[in-house]
């Protein structure tokens, strides 16, 4: 057996572009596309996968919106924040698509940690409600990068970094 390694004709690997990821926090996104999903099991709910692309970036994520009676208010909430008006009446998937795709919205994205093959991965996740604001209503923006909440969702420190309780453990006179 030879201890020689043959590098004849072996080049260098292509440099891959840096992958951008959506990080937990508040950012502006464009609704890139919407895909309809049939129910997975009989009696289950169909859903829409809505793909959000971060403005001025290649970073994106997908959020599933179920089309059940209990979950429809979540999609209605998104539509109202994106366009300023709710869905009305019965609509086809194509009509929903046409009313949302290409529109911008400000979102607060939470992170959800999931174990995959022994490694922790952080995936993007939107709340049930309270996750969006109109991109055009800057004067009334209320979403903030609530890092304490994000840390809790990611299993981090559960205590607030601000302690409003006074303590007598120091040597200060007040």
C-alpha cells in the first residue's frame, strides 16, 4: 500500500457566497412568495407558506399560516398590517397571493431552538399576533428588539438585565 496521495488534476474548491440568515429581532421584510399546502392528514387544515425576504439582503425565512377557522385571524392580522385593510368575503389562493406578494412589512422575528442531529439550530418564528407593523406608519412603530424576550424564547437567561429592586448589599450611602 502506497502512502502517496495523488493531487494531479485536483483544483481548489469554489468559494461559496456568504449565506445570510435572518436573526431574531425587528426588521423590514418583503413578502416574496406564497405556497399553498394541502392538509397532511384527513380532517387536517390546509396552510399557506409565506416566504419573507429581508429588505436589502438575501436573508429570508418561511412562516406557515394555517387556514383553519381558529388560525385565520393570524393571516387576517398580517393582511391588515401589510395593506391597511382586512380580507373580505371568500377569496381564492391567487387573490390572497396577489394582495400580499411584493408588499413590505415590518416584523419582529423570534427564534426557536430545535435539536437536529444532536446540534441546536435556531429557526425563525413569528408570534400568533403582535408580530407586524405597517412599513409606512413610522410614527406609530411599537415593535422593538426585545432581547430579554428573545433570550427567553431561545432558552437563555430568564431574568431581566435591569433590576429595579433596591439592595442594601453595597456600601453606597443611598
